[in-house]
C-alpha cells in the first residue's frame, strides 16, 4: 500500500505575482519556498541557494521594494507581490549600472553570490545614493562572498553609485 | 598579456545566466536526498526503508548493504596496512563520523525525497569514538577501521643536514607546542551532482561541480565497475571550489548508482549542513617544535613532530602528509631539518584539499616559530626574517628536501610590505598607546605560495602509487571562416580561465582577445584533458599556458605553411598580425579566414601532401622527477610568495580584537591579467582572515559538530574583512612558460600574520599564542591566567 504524500494534490495553491514586470501564475505546495518557485516553477535560475538557513544571501531578491532572502519567504507570501530578480536588472542588451560596475571592477569571481549581491547593492543605492565604504559594507553584510574578500565588491558598489548619480567614472 | 582585461565570463554571471549544476533540468529528472549518521561511531544494526519506499512520489531507495554488493570500495593511495580501509558511498556495517551517509532516497521532488528520509528506521549501536589524533594513537583507543588494525595512516621521517649538530651549536633551543585548527573554505555553492545513465548508448553522463573531474575517473570507474570510456564528466560554472570540491567522488558514485537503479536522471544538491559536517575539512595538525638558534637570530634548523588528524576516511590522504614538503624550510636558509610526521584517523569529518592544502599548516608553524624566536631573543621579528631569508642571488634555490625555488626576492617583499603598512610608525605608536592602556599588535608573515604540483609527491607515502608529474591539454582550432576556438582541460571555479586563455591565444595570433572563443566549463566528450586536468594547486595559469602555447605553435606552423604556399613565401618568414598571416619579406598577407577556408573546405589549394584541417591539441608537462631515497623532490614548478602585515587592536577585557590595517605584497611572476591576480590575492587573504578569527570546526565530546550551519560556522561578512592594501612584484619564474607563477592559494598567510599580531599586542601580559584560531574566549582566558600570576 502506498503511503499518502504529506501534501495532498488538492492542497496545492495557485500563486499570482509579478516578476521583473511580467505577470506569472504558478501552482505550488504551500510549503514551497519563494526561491524554488522562482527557480523551479518560473525557470528563473539566476537566483541561487547557498545555505537554506537565510545566512548566505545568495537568494536575495527585491519583493515589493525591499530585499528579502527568498529561501526565508514562502512562495504563498508572494501572492500579489512584485518581485525583482537578477534577470530583471538589464534592459535588453544594456546592463544595469550596478552590473557594469561589478564587471569593470572585478566585483565577482565564481559569480554564485553575485545575483544576491547585486540585489542588495541596488536596494542600498536606492535608499542611499552616495554611501560611504562603511555604509556599503553594512548594506551587503547579509550577503556572503568567498571569492573576492569583498574589496572589489565595495569598489564596485561605489562605482555603481557614481554611475547612478550620473557622475563620470573612469574604470 | 599583462592587461587587466574585463572578464569574458562576467556577462552571463551578472545577468543570472550562469550555468551551475542546479540550473540544469533533464527530462524525467528525479531528486535524491541522503540520510546521515547521527553518531560519531556506531554499528548499523538495521536500516528499514520499507515505509519510505511506500511514500507516494518515492522512486527508489538505497542502503549500504546493496552498495557493498553493487560496487567496490574506493581506491586507496596509502601504503599497507592503511590501504585496507574500506570506503563506500554509503556506510556499510558501521558509521565512522556524524554526518556519514547511510541511506539515500530518490523521489519525484526534493521535498518528497526529504520527507521520505524521515520514514527510514535506522537502528544503531553506538561504540566508543575518538576525536583527537594523539588519543587515537594510544593503546586501547577505539579503532575506526578494524581492517586497518590501527588509526595510523602514515608515519614518516624526513631528515636533512644534521639537526643534532645544530642543536649542539645553538646558543638556545626554542621549544613550543602548536596546534592548527580545522576549518574549510566553504564555497557558496555546495557540492552538486546530476547523473544520467543513458541505456541506449551505455553512457553515464555526470554533471557535477567537481574540481578535477577526470582525476576522479579511476575512483568512479573502479567503484562502479563501469568502463571509463563510457563515463562523460561535465562541469559548467562552478560556485567556488578552493579545493573542497576535489573529493566529491563518493557522491558522484552514489548519485550514479541511484540513476542506474531508478532509470531516471537523478539530481542531488548538498545542503549547507551536509557541506559543513560531511564534505571536506582542512587538515588539523598538532606540532612539537624545537628551533636551534644563535643569539643574533640565526636559525640553525628546525626539528618538528607533527600529528595530522585526517578524520574518518582517507579520501585524498595521505597526500597531505607529504605536500607540506613543497615548502620545507619556508622562505629560510637553514639546512638542518627533521620532521617526524604521523597522520592519524579520528571520528570526525574526512579532510581534503583546502586553499593552501597542507602547506598552510606547515608555513603557519614556521612563521609562528620565527616570531617566537624573535620574542625569546628580544629581537624584532622583521630582523629575524631578514637575517634568515634565502637571498635573491641564491635563486634558483634548492631546499633541503629538493624543492627548487624559481626566483624571488623575499627581503624586498618584506621591506615593501613594511613600507605599505608603515611598520616603524606603528612600532612607535604601539609604545605610546600602551602607556594609555591601548593594546596595538603588529604581525608579519612571509610565506611561499607553491603552485603546479608534481604528483610524484604521493610516491613518498606509497611508492606504488601510479601518479607522477603533471599535465594539461589544450585544443586550438581556426575554422573555415577564420574563427578561433579554444578548449582547455582546466575546469574553472571562478578563476577566469576563458579570459586568461583568450589573452594568451590572442597574443599568439595577433588578434584581440574578443576574437578568441574559449569553451566554458568542461566536458570530457568535447574538451581535451589529461587525468591530471582540473583547477587545483594554483596550476591553471602555468599549465594552461604551457598547453595553449604548444597548441598555438602547432596551429601556427601549419597555418604558416598554407600561407607561405599561397603567398609563394618562406614559411619561416610568416608572422601573425591583426588577423592575418604576413610575409615579413614582401609585406604581402592573407587573412586567417582564407587559411581556414583552404584548410577545411578548399583543400585542393593545400600544399601537396598536407592533411586538411587547422586544429591542434597539445599536452604540456613540466620537467619533473621522482623522489630519491631521502624523499628529496621538487614537488612544484612555481613558488610564488607573499608578505602580509596586520595591525590589530586588542581589547584585553574581552579578548576580542579588530584589524586596523592590512597590507599584502604578492609576487606571482609575470602576470597574464593583473586584475584577476589581485582578485585571487584578496580572496586568499579573506579566507586566511576568516580562518584566523572566525571559522572553526569544533566537535563536542559526543563527536557532534558544533558549527554545522552558517549560524555557528562564522564565514566573515563585508564587515569583518578589512580593506586590503595590496602591491605586486613581478619576478619572472625561472622555469615556467612566459615566467608565470601560479597564484590563488596564498598559503594561509593571514593565519600566521594575525597570530603574530595577537601575541605582539599581548606583550604586556606575556601571553603566548599556540593555536591558529584566535578565539576571543581563549585569548581572554589566557589573559586572565597571566593576570593571576602578575
């Protein structure tokens, strides 16, 4: 005899939300985490999982204007929400100034923490267009990186801030 | 070459288009989850998977008994009797550390697989365990693998010069007991395997993030009893490795077995807790050190006993038992050296390579010892270093154990870092601040960052090991439209191989790097490889360049002949410039596309007798030897080096300290891409700082890991890693192609620089630092102990 699955089929829930400006509808188990909804249901695999305890920050996305660690949010909590992921940063072939700045300043190596790091940087710069080094470090302290030692990430965010304020940057 | 070219990899990584294992979805794919031992040492009385198998959505299960029937134990590289150890991808009969896999489930979804684990009834009978290397040697200690008979993996003695004479000649013999702790570089992407057994072709396709996918083929092939020529290994983007992803072959075998059993592609993504508790820790090592010295600071020799704790299995060990000897004397000239090295198993997570593998423990011991000597003789630690450094005019320098240092200027490196950090000003300030009750500490360390290993080193622990030298493959083709494509055997994890290879090849053909396409990742069905291919041991810039230059030479020679034939010129006078083959004598030229066209689709125009096509594979190997009867061997090709200087401020009321300034001078020879080099220097420094100040794998008395999540295992954030002031020197390698030296591991330099700074700060208390982990609680306890005596 088969044991019934912990989640019954009729327990599945439908979620409607906007991701990167597009409207999506998906069906998930109630326990599904937002990050797996994005990755497995919507196929937006740019958002990564590094720890599933909310500490590494690789899964950071912006939900209704605020950064969340999408492994700490249930997909059902995103019902009706507007979400921005790394895939939504560039406009066509044109990279977002933060992406450009990370590229020019070697703000990434393996690239696994990068999507979350970009989202936290964007959230920081939206609130504080001209942060000090210390403020940048505080702004990204929920995102772990093991490759860069953060030195070039801080440099990248600083350069991005200038770009976004319209200041000429020489890399 | 030499330009800080923006990396080719970055656009996809910045836009969320990176290709990591977990991003791959195959049709019909199922997911695996692993049940792990809660005990450090226990007999398995029974594992009942029947309930789990009845859960809706479960595809199949696997337990150790079945694994023992289906597979052979993994190859062992120890000499007898340690090689009798039986290691399977799931525990058979007994578990040997908390976290060891005991059963696995495949299900339609990740969550169902995890649910099913809870339905498995596993019964154990706990037996005594042992967590300390010295304890594990005592008579009556629990034996972890009965088939080995004891917990000893390797026992060896290196003896050079005359250490006893040095002891007699010494004004003083400094004696210390030191301990190097367990930690790991913990990449943000955990281990991952996706295996697919294709019944139609008989191929086993393995997508993983292993760092040496072709090196692990013998382990995978023999264990699975599956022919090596039908195993296809694929890696894509890899989210950091740092050595820790070298020994994931048990998981490759496990997931492959599950794929064969279930008839489905099976994906397994390690959780962070699995990674921290059961993937790969760095070697823990205890030392007893005796250093004969003259009163003027001259170090006459080094006598060491080392106990290396390799955990419950030998997955890459006992390689670590000899790899330290790449850098036997560190940067110093002493000739008398004795090392008694014991590698021992304990009931803890197995160890394996970790950024600075085995050398960082050894170099930490040396750099700590040098500072202890300075303190005991009342000399400045920089003075002792300068007195004992190998001099630049002594290069190439042959070490007592046969290492051949390929050039460098250690005194200049040190003096540059002192200038960078403003050492003498801090020394003055330190005295002034002490009067006000502020404790400033300054720590220095100069270490070697050896790269491109000679596998012959593992013949020291077992002469029967079928490994020696090192090799790498590259393929370059110019297609019928003139497009240049490059494939390498190196399987990068963020080091920018697509970028550096483009730079090297672009220079050879006189084109710009964006005209060269380098294949991403690695695919054994596509890329050239040797079984030594991979990204490890700071080898890729050197080995990759060697292979690329060889392949480029072959392609250029053929292209020159075709061009000369068309231009009616001498092939010797053909040069490659701006996408053309140019006849130096007449100035006439033809574009690369025309040469490619002739080679591939217009071959009647080829010179008579010439084979069509314009592609070459080259395998490059450095000139390496085998160990002699005294185990003397040049164990690596290149010896980069770094000097670090740290200024800290200590709070004696808490034992907590912060870094006020940190400076690094690096010399990795000629640089292909200075931006990438600097990034590697930063990253290695951050790992060392994390290890010195935060990261520690400690076990409780029951053998349970106390830091099995990122809540307890403290990976430094941007707030903990200070700004790093860096400077480069470029002393070309005397032996490697283009004078390049490997870079990346950094030798764990901050671990000694910070230990030295902490002891320096605590000078007023006379506290001695004997551990590599500067835990505030331990420091505070040391201060309190000294205060009581004051």
